[in-house]
């Protein structure tokens, strides 16, 4: 092979691969952001459900038979 053909290959490969790597990075970082938001939303929902199960007053759960 001639030297200019090898030079063209060496310079052409990064030019072709850079946009591919950039798009891959954007997709992976977007997917990571979505998964992180979903986990945070599930954690908040679980904390809200646990707080909703707590009695409001201390005697609220044992009103029967106090009379």
C-alpha cells in the first residue's frame, strides 16, 4: 500500500468513529438519567406509602373497647 492510502485510513477512521461514539454516549447517558429518575420516583412513592400507613394520633389505632 502507498503511504497516502495508509494515512487516509488512519485519519478517516477517527472521523467516522467520533460521531458514532458521540451518539452512543448521548443514548447511554439519557438511559442512565431515565433509570435514575425512575428509582428516585419509586423511592419517594415507597416513603409516601409508609408515611400514609402511620396513625395520625397515638390513640387512633386502639379506639375500640375504650368506653
